[in-house]
């Protein structure tokens, strides 16, 4: 009996963790956030939840499958793919954490704030946190120029760049220090067009990218593909959204590594 209870208890924790992860990935969907990160995370979490909650039937199925040559091959292939994916996810995560901590070492830089959603002409929470992170640095180094980068989406009243400029000016940053890049629609374009502005205006070519911590590695990789040397300032992300965007970045970083754009 004690062995049965022990085994049952050993399954409670991973079952609970799987359920909590499933909530983390599905709740953002109710707010209209739907991307590869929470879709993949929800599928994986649901699969783990099913395995741990119904471990007996699952174990029996795997044992039966293992008795057949074709079944062994399937199990080995699936296990191998899963192991590779876990190793890649952990490796990418380590580099993501490192990139988020690569702060600028002084005033010899040009700040580039990457755009994000604008709602009713005002910055979304995620964009506001990026701007607040940029403001803290700009307030300390009052001779540094900032490029606010982001175009106008079909559902936005003004461009992300205009919204960001207005916000920084309202907090006391001089308009003369702010240059708008309002044509981009992706991180690649954010940095490509910002590089053109830097070259045209003779600004410091060592940039500091301001974006969410989970996004810093991919942004830095894109900057590298454009021959831009970058520091990073990481903005805070709402803890409930971190799993969704963190997993999305696994795919984004892998894509950037393979295709370089």
C-alpha cells in the first residue's frame, strides 16, 4: 500500500506542474494573444498532463509497443527527437538569459527602442515598460540619442515610433534627442532602418537595443547579421506572459540561426 501511495504521490507533482503550465499557455489566448509559443506550449503541456494523469494506461501502451520491432523503432525515434528538443531549448534559454544581461558600459552608444503594440494611440503595457527602461538610461546619460523604431499597424491610430516619442517627451526627454523610424514592421526592419538613420546622422554605431528580455538574443543576432555591434537593455515582462513569449523565441532563435534573417 505504501508503495502505491508513494507512486501516486510521485505523480501528483508533475501532474500539477503540467496543469499549471497548461494554464500559463492557454490563459493568454483568452486575451487575444495567439502565437507559436503558446500553441506549442499548450500542446506539450496537455500531452504531459495526459501522460502523468493516466500514467498506468500510458505505461501499459508503451510496454506493449516495445514488444514489437516497429514499436521499438517508433519509441526510440520519438525519444531521440524529444531529447534533442529539450537540449536545444535549454541551450537557447541559457543564451537568452545571458543576452538579457548585456547592459551598456557607458554613454558611448545609440539607444534603439524596438516597437510594440499601440492601443488607442497609447503604448501597451509591454511597450510602456520598454520605454521606461529606455528612459532610466536616457535620464542618466543626457547626451545619448535614442531611435524609436516601429511603423503603423492597420489597427493602430498612430505609428509606434510616434507613440514612443510622445511618451518619452512627456517624461522629460528632449525632442532633439529622439529620432523616429516609423516604417518598420519587423525586428529585422527595426534594426535595418535604424542602421540607415545612424549612418545618415553620424551617430554612434555601437547600439543598445531596448526590448523585452526574452527577445534580446534574437534581436542581437539580427543586429549581428547587419554588422551592428549591440548592447542590450531588457525591459520587464508580465510574469504571466513569460512562458508564451519565451517558448516562441525558441522557434524564432532557431529560425534566425538557420536562415539568418
